């Protein structure tokens, strides 16, 4: 009798533990809308940069580049109207666009250009000369 009682007690304890574990593991989700963007055309596809700074919105004929820092569309990239898929590769900073019906892919290399205000600072050479800063990230 003790053995049956002990077995029953162990089973009840395991069941109660399982019930408690499920209750502890069950989690809710709290959410809120932080921004809503009104577009002129219907989005066909959307991709974001890994750091969250850019949202790329594919519409018919162009990719809208939305800056989450500035909270506005900062660039428009014209593309073929047949393209209907979009993804972003952070590794090589490219947009990959595709077309189901056209059976094509288009890869666009992105380069970030920073404008630096140097008004009033001394300089040598032409005033509007382009400057290229090379970053050697794997230099040891």
C-alpha cells in the first residue's frame, strides 16, 4: 500500500510540476505601434537592415529607402516594374530583387555616402573635391 501511495504521490508531484512549468513558461506578448508610414503606392515587399536603420520598401517601379532615424523616405531607387520580391543582405550591403513572372534576379550594391559639413573650416585643394575614406576592417 505504501508503494502504491508513493507512486501516486510521485505521479501527482510530476503532474503538478509539469503544470507549474507550463504556467511559468507560458508568456504573453505586449506590443504597441511605434510608427505608421503612409505610402503613395502599395508595397509589394519589405526588407530591413540588420541594425534597423533602414527599411526598404519595394513598390511597382521603385524601392523606397526609409530612414528610421529621420522617420522619412530619404531615397528612391528606380527598378523594373516587373520586380515583385525584395531582400537585403547585410554582409555585402546589397538589395536582391526578383520577379516571379519574369524569372529574373537583380542585385543592387548599396554604398552609404556621408555628408560632412566643413563650412568655415580651413582646407587645402579644390573646395568641392570628393573625399574617399577607406576602412580596412580586417587589418591586423
